[in-house]
C-alpha cells in the first residue's frame, strides 16, 4: 500500500482525484481525497440508464486523458 500512496501523491491531473494526505492505524490506511460531489462514473451512468453518444464520448475522453497522464509517468492502472 505504501507504493500506491507514493504514486497517488504525485499524480496531478484534472480527471484524477487529488490526494491531500493519509494516515494509518494497526488495521487500516486512510486516504484524504478530493470530494467527488457527483459520485462515481458507474453510479452516474446507472442512474441515467441511457446516455447520448456525445455524453459517452466525453466521459471516455476524460478517462483516456487520465490514463494517458498516468502512463506518461509509467503508472499502469
């Protein structure tokens, strides 16, 4: 888990939640992440039930941009 925290700490992209800090105890690691007020993409899509091709393309582009940023830093998701 320490490796994931280290990686997360230097990711800086508009489509990747920002990590502000972390803490731990004997059993858990706690991450302090940026709030996503709209929730997860899956839940949003499930709630909508249908999406237009334009909306789907926008969401996919955002995901690809985030993955490309991660891959440029040699991070694989």
